C-alpha cells in the first residue's frame, strides 16, 4: 500500500512538473511527448508547446489562422489534430517545419482554398483529413508537395471541379474519399497518376456522366463507390477499362433508365470475372415511368428481345419498300423508253409515205 501511494505521489509530481511547462489550458503527458489542448478556448496557436512534443491535440477550439512557420519549435510532431476549429486561412508555409509529421487533421473547419504553400514541407505526411470544409475546386497546386500521402479525406466539401493533375504528386495514395461533394462529371485524366489507389469513394455527389477512360489509370483499385449519384446510364467501356485483378463496385441509389441498352451493359459487366457488382440486386429503375421503382434485375428481358425483333421487322420492311420502289421506277423508265422508240418509228413511217 505504501509503495502504491509513493508511486501515485511521484506520478502526480511528474504531472504537475510537466504541466508547469505547458501552455495554460493544455495537459502534457508521456515525458512531454503528448500535449492535449482540446477544448482549451484557444483562438490562436499556443506558444508554450514543448519541443519534444510528438502529438499535439488542438481540436475543439476557436483557432482561425495558421500563420507562416507556425510550428518552428515543434519539429518532432508526428500527429497534429486541428479538427473542429474555425480555420479559414492557412498561410503559405504554415506547416513547412513539420518534416516528421505523419497525420494532419483539419476536418470541420472553414478552409476555402488550398494554395501551393499549404503542403510545403509535408513530404512525409501519410494521412490528411480535410472533410467538412468549404473547398469548391482542386487544381495542380492543391497537393503539390504531398509525395508520401496514403490517405486523403475530402468528403463533405463543396467540390465541383477537379482539374487534370490535381493529384499528380500522389503516386503512393491508397485511399481517396470524395463523397458528399458537388461533382457532376468525371473526365479522363483527373486520376491519371493514382497507380497505387485502392479505395475511391465518390458516393453522394451529382455525377451524371463519366468518360470511358476515367478509371483506366487506377491499376490497384479494389473498391469503387459511385452510389447515390445521378447516373441514369453508363458506358460498358467505363468499367471494362478497370484492369485490376479484383474490383468491387457500388452503384445503388442512382436514377437508372432501365432501357434495353442498360440491361445489355449490365448483362455484359456481370460476365467479367474481375468485376464485382456488389449491390446489383438492389439497383432500381426511375425511368421509364412504367418501370419506376422496379428492380433492374426484375425487368423482363423478353421486352428487349421483343424490341429487337420489332426493330428488325421495321428495318426489313423499310428495305423491301425501298427495293420495290427502285424496281417500279426501273420498270417505268423502261416502259417510257419503249414508248419513245415506238413513237419515233411511227414518225419515220409517216414521213416516208408522205414522200411518195
């Protein structure tokens, strides 16, 4: 019992000693390696952060600006948590001193744009959380220095456009979360450098069209989530161009137009052994009106067979009509020609008798 009390006293003294070296409102633990300043009512970054700090938690405060070279005295940081603040400005080079940083959480803030200087110095960052911000677009400067990034979360922003080469530096990226944004189309080239990407989450956007080659560069993709978008149809080549060994595709929640073309596309897709349409049995029709809320799998394929037969009948009928018209025209031409010859002969006969 005495030993336990002695140990407790030593721990309390150590804690008091550590906290005396911390900013007021923060708690320091683990020989000053873990500094917790969450819910500390900070409206700016704390000044007294021990240089030995490896984890700094500044979540749930009211910080609005990350100034240039903010963490010059905290170079050993590996984890920096800044979620649920009011950050709207990250000055160029704000994180440039954090050469060992592996995780940066900036979710639930007010960030509108990412400049080239945002990612400066973060070459060894592995995880970047930017969900629930106010980003509207991405370009080639947004993530220029994030060569080692493996997980990027951009969900629940307002992203409408992604320019070609926006992810050009991310050859090691394995997860990209873009769900719940405002994307309307996927154009070829936007994922061109993501050879290591395994998970691509695009659910909950407004995507209504995709270029056939947009997913072709993703040679490691195992999960593609396109649920809850505005897809009414899809090109067969869009998914055929995915050349991974095994890819699971989610498509539920789109307003499918269950015509014969769509049925043919899905029938062919389901024969490709490397592609798995995990929620195919839940896909429902929005168009045509008579099939609304029907499951795609329940739509009678005989309708498409009948449609094909009808098209063939119409085609044959048109061909026969055209051929008949050509034959009739040829007959009329020959008949008219014979009539002209007879008239000339009669005229010559009359002329000869008139001479005598």
